[in-house]
């Protein structure tokens, strides 16, 4: 949610009418608070005491308020639907989709600074929003871009550590290994060993988090160039923003690819705290592990096929459709292929979501990007047919709560169009993006003094006895 304080006339003028995607299609007015200072750390220094007091008040006044009832299905279903985490940077609604500090993706596209008029939002702007709850100015974003570039240096031992792995190792294995190798420079670990007071934990956490966010594109680009371009690396460009620089280091100079990477990093950055990667990062950090250890753990969760690896699986599946049936497959043929996939015991990758019960807004904005830049691409046209064919099939199947496409259903086709065809690498892109959200929340975990996470577990015997008593 956005931090609401007194809203200036300028903020009111920036308010925009946006249409909520709910049954009534009602229009609400957003009051967007803008930042004033150029320094992100100074903004946090001012905000943190206010939010600490806010949390104390919530604890004292509402600590005994019940938020819902836990059912056996929730316990056996991976804690699905339980309300049990504080995650300030974003909130996911089953019907509306993700909101970053209260702003939907279309709203972020309207109010966050872009590299060019009408362009996609800059990831640095979203980082500022996630950390402060305020919309930054273009000057603030430019300043943050410069700061991240100044932090983007990698010790040689990191590259040597990655090089110790077989070049055939999965890209996520190499990426997570590189992040672990960065850990030796952790400012939080050094400060903790010297005896820093817990009220100051957020300060070295901020330094580690900003360094990590700045460094992961370089590590990720090194893995890509090592695996697919004979180790011919490309240095960062001091004139480019975060998303464009990442695309540049991967080896892509197209202005459209730079725009796509800005959009990709922005929309993949955060998806509230209950997903595997975000929850893992939060859980590990709750033991006061530093941001490098926490984020590396998050990456290992992201690498699972039921989470971030799905973006790899989608493109591979789409290409299997083309190989077997051709690019001009009819909707009826495509329906048969979908049933063939389901009847073989597999899922149709890219469809369904653990929380959402509608088309993922992250899918929608990627579709809009494709309609603008590559409407005649055969794979995009195939994705459009899948949008029409798959949901009715999954509905007919009767076992799927959400038959609609998620973010992974579209990203691979866009990347493939601009030349990033190596599907095994796609989850690394997801990982770079997710650093923004996980690290932003981690800074607030430390600032608010959130405790060690330790839920209660039970056995099947306990469940059986308890339910018989009920």
C-alpha cells in the first residue's frame, strides 16, 4: 500500500482515474505521493521511524484480532490461502492482480518515469517505489541509475567460482553460485560480527541490497556469455539505465529489446511474499542471514519447475507444438494437442496460478507490447490462439481453479523474437528481476525488526485426533 500522508496539490494533480478489473468496473481516483529528495537512503531514513511506530501501533491495538480460520485443506495444501506474512512492497489480489505499493501495472506504466516518452517504466523507478511507497521524479531515477552503475563491480573470484562449474551446468546453478561467491563482501555480516545494534540492522542491509541489485545483471550476463557466446563478455555501458544495460551486456543493442528488458524487469520484480522465491528469501533472512545468502536461497526456489523455471518450459512446449504441427496450426488442431499434453499426465505450461483467478496482468501488458511491436510474429500469433483454446479445455477438465494464462505464458515468445532464444536461460532473467522486490522487502524486514519465522507443524496423527474431537 502507498504510505498516505498529507497530499500536496501537485500530488492531487497527478491523480488518475483508473478502471478496476472487477465486476462493477467502477472507477477510483489514485492519489500518488511523489518523492522530494534525490537520495534514496535519505528517503528511507525519514520513513523508517514513522513505519516503526505504525507497526508498534498495529501490534498494540490489533494484535489479538483474528484474520481467518485455518482449515485442514490449507495445512495439507502447502499453506495455500493462509494469511501469515507481512510484505509491504506488493499485494496480490485474486481478481485484480498485483499492486506495487498500491499501484497496478497499468498505473505504474503511466506514472513511473520512462527512458523515452510513452515508453516502458524504468526498473529504477519501481525500485524507488517499492522502497519508499512514493513515485520518483525522472531526476531521482537518473540519480539512482548512476548510483547502481557505481556499485556494479564484480570481484574476480566470483567469475573464477562460476568458471569452476561445467559450462553445461544449468544457468540457474551458475547464477546462484555467483551470488553466493559475492557473499564474502557482505557489509551486514561484517557489521554483525562487530556488534551493531539491532536498530541499525537496516543500514548495512541497505548497502548489501543495493550492491546486490547492482551486481546481479553483471553476474547473469557473464553466465549467458559464458554458456552461449564462447565467454566473450561485454562490459557495462555507463550511459545506459538498469534494464538497457542488462540487455546490452547480454549482447542486444536493439532499442526495442532495451524497452522489453525494462518492462520485463519491472513486472517480474515482486509478487507479494507468499510465492516460493519471495518467501524463501524472507524465511532465510529472518534468521539474520545477510542479503546474499537470502537471495541465493530465493534463487534456488525460483529454479523449480513449479515456479520460475516455468518460463523456460513454456517456450519449449510452444516450439514442440510448432515442430509437430507447424506454425499455421488451426485452433482445432491446437485443441487436440492440448488434450494430448494433458492426457499424457503433463500440464500446459504458462496457464494457471496459485492465487490469481483471472488473466495475469503481467501477461496482458506483455501481450500489449507484442501487439505494438511484433503483431505478425508467428509464435505470438500461436500464443494468441492458445489464449482462446486453452482456458475452455482446462475448464472442461474440471480440475483447474484458474484456467487463464500467467506471466510465463508470454515472456519467452517476446525474448525469442528479439534473439534471446536460449530458453534454459530465461529463469535467470526472472532472478535478476526478483532481486528488486526481495531486497526491498528485506530492508524493511530489518527496519521493522521482524522476528525469526517459526510456524508450527503437526503430524497426520495429530490432525486425525483433532478432527475427531471437532
